[in-house]
């Protein structure tokens, strides 16, 4: 049987034991349903081969070749990852459109005796729900933006707020990026995977309560923010953390330990700023990086690169603005700061 999903929350409500993505590995890698495991009935090369036969020979020949490959691959799954599944196991299987690949897999699983179901419309139907939630519907919650100059510990404070009863949306966490030219911290999700994770995070929010979102540009690394979220952020009241350059520089060196530990990478990233600054300044920063003068480098980057851009952006903002002064950014300072931000968020809405 095929189930029809009408909202993002429907998936959890059905309570399947496992969600199986029967598509090829490359399709799964680009995006998949939350929690889905990859058990392809055709690998990438096999899928390409069957598609070529379909176009260049006949659809019948393609289906015959495809059926043999599907049977072989499903047999491997039954003898491998599915070998220990009990009789009451209840899986959900999907493919791109909910057609032959998931239907073939589900037919075999059903013959074993498992209570298997598929998704009407497959991944394509799920993607349509994600797009509707992010791009067609208005953002569901009142938004408060957590602002502050680079190095003011916004992300750390943001992640301290749920313990204080404040709901948050961590865009940098979802995008696996710290939101600046120095913010790379490993591979980012594809845009579709980012959309999916973002839509699921939003679906879990309480629309009657404000949500705090860290100030970002329209892109977090290479992940674009949907226009609805961006519009909500630009119109939202702001709570900004204010602290001195020295405290922020020391905090940045600690927070970007991975960058500090890789001098060659740091020099390469500084090189990317060359179109924006005089050659002498770029060379001074690169020399600081090479000499291990990381606090001085961070201070210079903030004073000459980040802070001027932040001030220019702030001048364009017309939303309500509350500033919280922080004497420092040590552990005790951050605890006090999180308390103050939580209080300010409640007062802002």
C-alpha cells in the first residue's frame, strides 16, 4: 500500500520502524527523508545503464535488465542489513516517484511477510512538502534576531538559550558553516538537504512562542536561506551583544581553533580577501598568521574587515534594537549574557 503524506509531521506520526531509500546512492547523497537508510535497488552505474537501454534500445529491454539487477540487489539487502529484522518489522520504502524501484522492493518485502508500505509520489512528493513549507508558507513564529559584531559569541549564546526556555533556530548548525569567509568546518549539505533539515526544524517550533535566530547574510556558506525566513529576519527586533575588540579577538582564536591549527589554510583564506583590501594589509595579515600572532590577526580582521561591514549593515536596519554590554566572553560572562539575552527576547515580543 502507498501512504499519502500531507504534511512534514505525517512521517513521524505513522511510526515506521525504518525508512528505506531505494534510490541510487548519488540521489540519496543529495537529499533524503529524515532518518532514511540507503538500500539502493540500482547503484549509480546500474541506473545509468538501464536509462541508456530505455532510450537507445526499448523500454521493455530496459525493464527486463532492470528487474534482474533489482532482484540481485534486493537479495543482497535481505542477506545483509535486513537479515535480522523480526516478523513484525514495519518498513516504509520510497524511490524518486514512488513507482517501479520502491514498488519492486516493497513487493519482495511484502512476500517475506513484513508490513511494508510505500510513499505515493515518492521523494518528489516529500520535496514538494518541503518547498511548500519553506517557500510558499509564511514563517510561522515571531522572530528575534541575535546580533553582534564578529567574535561576540553569538552562536554559543544561542545554543545556551534552550536551557532557559527560549526556542532557537540554529542556521549555522544546519548548514555546517560558521557564516563567514573563515567559517568552513567540513562539507556542507546540498541545498536540498539544507532545505529538508531546515523545514523539519521549523516544523518542530511552537508557533505561539518567539524563536531566536542568529544574524546571518542571505547565505550561510553556500546554503541559501529561503526568502520567507530572510524577510522575517530583516523585519525582526534585534538583541545585540556588545563587547570590546580585545575580548572578541581572544574568543575568536579559541572558537576557530581548527583554523588556527592549520596555518597554510589560514593563509589561503586570507588570500581570498585580497580584492577587498590593499596588498600591504593582506601581506601583514598573512605574516601574522605565519608568525602565530593569532590574537593580533583576529583584532586586525575585525577592525578593518568585519566591523566596518557590520556597521554599514546595521545602519540600514530599521527594526527595534536592544544592546547588551558584556564585560568579557569567559564562561561566567557567557552564562550572565545568556540570562540577559533570554530576558531581552521575552521583552522584545
